[in-house]
C-alpha cells in the first residue's frame, strides 16, 4: 500500500486559511502562450470546452496528414523525427520545437542544423517561418563534456509574450524571436540570422521570408560557463518583463562530477534586451546528481511573488521574484529549500551515502532490476506545480537509467528557511521515478510515473483514489481539459474521463511515441508524436450527420 504522510487537520486548516488568497484566477483568454498556458504555477489544466473524447489521426503523407482519412482532425503536419517539446499557441500561431531532420534536403543548413523552432498558422498548420538552430561545437566546452544529444532538437516549449517568442535552444542559448518572423523585415538589433543558422566558421546562408527573425541571443555556455549534459532543455518562464530559465548545467561524460560546479543553475534575463539581470547563488553543481532540466514556476505567497525551481540535487527551491533590474547582475534571494529525497533514499542503514549512479540499471554492478523497486536518490526533472498556496513536485531520473522508486511531495509554500520537515504537508511514495509534473482540477491531482501508471489523488490529503495503468513508458504531463485527461505514452495516446473513478474513453495509435504534453487552446487540442503535430477538433459536420 502507498504511504501518505499527512499533517494534522488543525495545521491543514490553518494553512488553508493563510493560503486562500494565493489561488490563481482562471483567465478567459483562450491561447496557450507558454508552458502551463496562462497559469504561471504550471498547472496543466485548460478551461477549454467542447474538446473531442476521441480522434482518428488519419493516414500519413510525406508532409502531413490526409485529413480526409482522419476524424476530428483539422490539420496535421510532419515536423521531424524527434519531437520532445510542447507546442504553444498565441496570436493565431502555433510554436513548437523539433529536430526537423527533413531539412537534410536543404543545402543551406544540412551540415550544421541541430534543431528547429517552427511557427505554423493556427487555422491551417501552414508553415509561416522557422529558425534553424546550429549545432554547438566544442568551443567554450571542456574536453570531457557530455553533450552529444543535440540531435534531439529543441526540447523546450516556446514562451510567447507581447509578440516575442522566447526559446531555450538545443545549443544552450536563450533566443528571443519576433513572432512574425522575417516576413515583416529584420527588426534587429540582431541582424545576422544568416550567420547564426549557418554556424560559426561557415558561410552565412541567404535569408528567406520564411526564416525566423532573431531579436537577441544569450549564450549561457559562453557567458556563464555552463556545461550542459545530454540535452539543453528548460521551458522559459516569462513574466513582468523578465525571462527565468534553468541552465541545464550537468555532469561530465563518465558521470563522475559536474564540470562547472559554480555555474548558475537559474538565471533571469531582461525580456526586452537579453541582459543578465540575476542568478541563483546556490552552487547546485557542487551537489549535482545528473543535470538541471526542470522548468521554473511562479506563485504569489503572502503578497509576494516566488519562483519555484527543481534542482539537480533533488532539492526544490523558492526564490523571490525579480521586481526590477539593477545596474549589475545580482543574486536571487532564497526564501526556502526543501529536500525531496528522504533519508532512506540517500543513505544506507549504516549511514553511508547511496551513490546516485548505483541506481542506473545500465551499469553492470547496479542492483536495480528495472522493476520499480530500487530505492536511491533522484533529482527533480518535473516542473514544481504551484496551486492554492502549495507546491507539488516529484523526483525522477533520466529515463535511460530505468525504473526506480520516486516520491511526490506537497509543500507548504508559506514557510521560510530549510522547510524539509516544517513545510511537508504530505508525501506519496507509491510513485516511481517521473519526468512529469501534475495536473490539479476540482480538488483532484493527476500524476503519472515513468512506467505509465496514471494516478488520481486527493490534492488536499494525498490519498489515492484510483490507479490506471497505461502500460507504456510515459514522459509527458497529463493535461486536464473539458472534463477529460489527455496523455501520451511511448505506444499510445490516451483519453480518460476526469473524476473520482477511472474511465478510459479512447486509446489511439499515433504510429510513433508521444513524449510531450498535449495542450488545448481556442477549442483545439494539440497532440504531438515523435514525427507529427495534430490539431484535434470536433468535426461538427460529421456530428451533425450522425444526429
């Protein structure tokens, strides 16, 4: 049986009274402009209604989907061979990151391209513009850096605010783009897009109207000494004129140490200029298990905005949000920290520390059998979700390390200092390692782990109400919208009814894994596989014909 560690009723009631004002309001705007939509707490819940409870993805063509063979699909397009990022929707456009290996036939870019940001027309799926991200060479990186997975493409979700698109790229750069691309001219101040896309040392490519328009670039490797591990991935949080990004700093090739232990883990940039405003000063690299991939979130607590960040050391941090820029970069003020690895996950009975990579099932001497029972330390890859004055966050590891015991934490965000004990409202340990955040709606929390066990808990107490086995590896976060749960897995896309009883409505084969999180905007559900993006919408003509 799962173990849920509750607090007393009196303490819970007191916390609820103190935190009632922190509940984010549901906004009427129908776009989904950044990771989490309009909810800066990153709660994956959409107010959209009228979404279908099933769809037929249709037959694939070299460029997209034959919609005549599909059901409840407005359009479908082929994006690449590796898609891990989540789409965003704003101003009549859809933005998504991909590897776009289809560019192999583009003589301008085939030698250097390692990722792509695409902008599509929301109504038709037609390509409006795209920006090729060049492969980062070894410049500014130490010889034993382990950064060989750039072919995964742009893994982060673009954030769109005031006509600007902010992306953390596969080259470990923060790039600010004009949402209209070059179609309306090269707005500057950055005007060297041709050289950027070609890569350093190569001849600049000739620009076309369907290329992206860069406004500024901030290179975390060159400027801050960051050394990413495997991939660079963090969906930026853009609010109040500032861009918050985790740096993807990580360990070396042999997985023995962090090569840049004092490089910042969380940075803040001026959204207009790209100037560095602030960084954390936690030196998480000195305690790094593997890498920093978790996107930050934000919430208002006791009248002040806090930024929540999941560390590569397994610790969840809360920092004061930046109110205004200063002449020189400064350090973020830490409000609290919470260690998400309980002592039994970190230490043997004799008190010795459990090595992190002991739990990597690929290692010959690992006791991890890959059945989910192994207990050891993990980092935070999932987004810390802020909701009703609480932070919900789970621990996990790189999926290549295999299955193992995880844990979901519910944290009282009003505390200060080291709140590992004082801030714990409840924990739930019948959750394996996970990459996914949670979705909370109508007092119910939906969480999924790596092997695909989707669970519904009481958000207040952590008590499990049901478990539904999706029976396939799952990376993405569940999306709750229109009384339904949408979630992709390595083998199928699932639609379930939201509520206190499990009920599966549809199980759909997309022809390839779906590792990203679906989003809903303007009456449409956007579903991504490794190759394709579908705009799923109720087919009103078919529905009327059946009546």
